[in-house]
């Protein structure tokens, strides 16, 4: 699957964001090693601090399918609902750490594609660039694979 298709899947997921408080919708699409895609959107809560990010929801869903080690790439999109949404959104710090769990377990430096809810602009990063010198499973003696 090419990055643009992954971004399209993330945009489709962002439609289901539950974000009545921030009005900022985020969608994430995780590509697995068999070509399948798992998606997530942010889930806010009336107790604001309990809100879940889209990337975390997508990674948790992949994990619940027994596929945490199989993640090969992720696409992230976001923007203000009903607003101009062309600016690429990059994963927050906590999500970078969550993504790192899948990356290290799978032994991959994940490509992270970032875009807005709309528009052509897309960035490609590596997780090692977004989260250098990461702490992860290997530090606790958990091997990749
Ligand atoms: N959000 C995400 O879903 N992922 C990120 O990486 C950044 C922030 C969500 C959380 C909250 O629902 C909204 O965006 C505004 O912060």
C-alpha cells in the first residue's frame, strides 16, 4: 500500500473522531505486514485528561488482534473540524512512545506519514527521527520478533 492510500484510510477514520471538546479530529491508519490496515480515531472524554489519541487507539486495536509485531507503517492526519485542515499533524510524544513499542517488537524503524484532514501536503518521517534514543522493550530484555 502506498503512503497516499494509508493517509486516505486515516482520513476515513478521522470522520469517526469523538472530539466534541477540542474540535480537533485525528485519524490514524496502521499498515500491517500482510497489507491489512487497522485504523483509529481520537476518543475524548468529558473528563478531559482521559482522552485517547488516534494513534494509540489504532495501535491498541492492532495489539488486540495479536498484531503488534506486524506493524510496518503508520499514517496520521488531523485538523480542526470544519476548518482549514491542510497542515500535517505529527504524533504527540506519548503516541511516539506507544508506536515505539510496535516498532521495537517488530524490529523496524517505522515510517510515519503525516498529513492534514485535507490537502496534498504530506510529510514522511522515521520514528527514530521523531523519538531518538528511545526507551523500549529491549531495555527490559524483551527481544524483537
Ligand atoms: N490527538 C491525537 O489523537 N493524536 C495526537 O498525536 C495529537 C493529539 C488528539 C487528542 C485530542 O483529542 C485532540 O487531538 C486535541 O489535542
